[in-house]
């Protein structure tokens, strides 16, 4: 008698939790889940807010999609909250996913190292280096943080000798270059005309 009433309570608890879960996630049929971000490269200590959208089979945005389940492929590299806030932990690459009614979207996030040798960081925006110039001391290095668009960093032939190696077309990585010779080293992204910058080495 005591056992069976216990079982009945357990059954009710399960059906209530099932009911509330399907209530939260009921909604239009999802065909595609897309995660976007203004940046996909970050460093430990700098959180990243991701945005997620769901689309139906016709490609129409679903206005009230329901609750997404977020996950990180490598919590030792970066964790993600159930609101899509990424907390970088250690250098590496991680895949962040958001799932809704059996459909999963993903985005790759690079956690770049914070190194004392790096004096400054140049970010690649869709069409610009930011900042487009930095001043360092000979022997220091600059990290180029490549986001989700393809760019390259090609040092101008007219530069004084001592330019570091070019960085060929890449994305979603951090590449560090050391500058050991004094001078002004100008560079271009040859993919995007007008996307240029320079490093002054004192
Ligand atoms: Cu570019």
C-alpha cells in the first residue's frame, strides 16, 4: 500500500515534468538553428555573448522559438550559460551548440592566449584592422585576432628589412608576429582593398 502510493506520486511527478518541458518547447517546426556573434575570437577574461535564431523550413525566422539548450564541446576551453554567454577559460578552439526540438546549430569560438610577450592586439573586423596601427618596442610582438571572415596580412614590399612573415588567408585564429627591427611596417589585407594598417617599432 505504502509502496504503491509512492509509485503513484513518482508517476505524477514524471508526467508533470514532461508536461512542463513539452509546454516550454512546443512551437513551430524548426528546420535550422543559427548562432551568430559579433566576434568569434576572444581571450580568457573577456566573455562573449552569442545570439541564436531558429528558422522554419521556408527559411522564415521563428519569432518565439522557445528555450534553446546550450552546450560547449570543451568546457575546459570555454563554458556557455543557458543564455548563450560564453566564458573563455583557457586557450583553444571550442564548438558551442544550441539545440531546439532536435535541431542543433553550432559556432566555432577561438580562445586566444594572453601572453606577456604580446604588446598589443589587432582585431580583424569585416573590412578593417582595429586598431589600424600600434606602436611597440623592438622585440615585442603583436597578435592578429582573425574573426569569422577570411583576411590576410601581407607586409608591403617597400617596408624596411625585418618585416615578420606574412599571414596567409585565414579566419577564427590568433596569429602572433614578433617585430625585432626598428621601423614602420605597413601591411595590407589583399582580399579587401583599403584594409590596411601599420606597426611602428621603436
Ligand atoms: Cu580583409
